[in-house]
C-alpha cells in the first residue's frame, strides 16, 4: 500500500509551454523532497502521453512514486505506481481489474454521496474537492470548503486527499480539517523547488 505524503503535486501538461518545462518542474519538485507526483494530460494523444510518462519515469527513477491520471492502459505501459480516476472516467472497479491489486488507485469525489460510493470500492485513497475556487479546470464542480473536508473525514477512514485552490496560505487549514494530503497544481508552477520546500515545511 502506497503511503500518501502530505504534499501531492499534480503535473498538468496544459500548465506548461512544452514537455521540457514539465520535466524540469518534475525534477525541481523531486529535488525539494517530493515523493509522489500525478501526471495529468487531458488533451494529449496516447502516443505523446506515453512518451512523456516514460520520460518522467526515467528521470525520476524509483525515488518518486508516479500516478497516472485517467488512463489505466498508459499507467501500466509507463510503469507507473498508481492510477487516479474521476467521476467521468473508468469506474474504480473496472480500473482495478486493469491495473491489478498491487498498484495504488485513487478516486475523485465532489460531494458526500460520491465519496460514500467511492468508499465502498477498492480505492486506496479518495480525493475531495474543489475545496476552494480553482482555475485548473474549465468547468469545476461546486466548492466544498473546509466543511466539505470535515464531512468527508467523518464518512471515511480511507486516506483523504483534498484538492482545488490549495495554496501555501491555506494548506495547513485543509490538513487541520481532516485531509491526509493536499493536491496542488497552480501554487507549485512558479519556482517549483522553492514552492514545494515551503509547502513541505508548512505541512510538517
């Protein structure tokens, strides 16, 4: 079972001018002490995504655990450590059948009903959000706030990842509300190493 670190960075390909920029950010995050990264690419074709995923795996080695967003097939082909699925992706159990029993599986949820359903599956962690307003998605779900994190914590003993609008300024409050980890995209883009080091210090 993969142990969730407090900081769960997401590398979203759309946030970078090119793949080289994303690879550089990944290496900076690893240098800061990040031990888990999710690779997300909602618009790339399978061939380019697999190439980028394999490059991340090659550059980061075994030091950083890698989670593939959405694509169970590419998760296996790239030798990743886990898969993350959303409400509109493969069902958790379909995903589990593909990736097998040993890889980590995470599921996005956006309200108590979805979280309760996901809690019945073989998911290794559940994500709840958006906690705060976010610019990382074109059509975000309604904000759940810190109260949504507290409610999610009451509903599950499964490791809980909070996502959506989380910054160095509010990350501690999210952990204090019951999350085991915070997923971050935007607040790691500028000076990734320095930003990650600051997050890690805040989240200790």
